[in-house]
C-alpha cells in the first residue's frame, strides 16, 4: 500500500485527520487523538499517545511491507491486528462520525 491508499483506508474506517495525521480519538474526548498513523516519505509509523502526552511508536514499516486486508480490515504489516481494543476504537470513531451526521440537513 502507498500513502494515499493507507489514508483512504483509514478515513473510510473511522479515522480522521487531526494534526495532519490520520488519527483515532478516545470516545470521551473526541477532539483528542490517541492513536495516529504518521505517513512519511518511505515509511508509515503507528503511534499511541501515552498518559503523559508523549507519542510512543508501536510499529513502523516501509509502504511495500504494508498489505491491504482482503476483507477491508486493518492492513497487515503494521501489527494493528495484535493491538487489543484497536478495532473497537475504530468502530466507536466510525459510529460517532456516522451519527454526527444524523439530523443535519442534507
């Protein structure tokens, strides 16, 4: 996957751009990113925010090593599948985005 494919996957799965990075927010503080993808020129890094406020790099891989999931799930190569609670956080963020549009004039 390349930078654009990763961004498109993230945005379609509940991530939103915060501080210039595709990010997931905590349910109780929807304006504060807790997980982010840092997309650099040749590599992508998955980072999680520590309680101290510092970002901790959990995984990093070259774009060529990141492969899309055939069922639309998290791409392999970054270790997202091994992070407990990430899929639930993605679902919460996606639901919040969907329901935020309910009731707004279209």
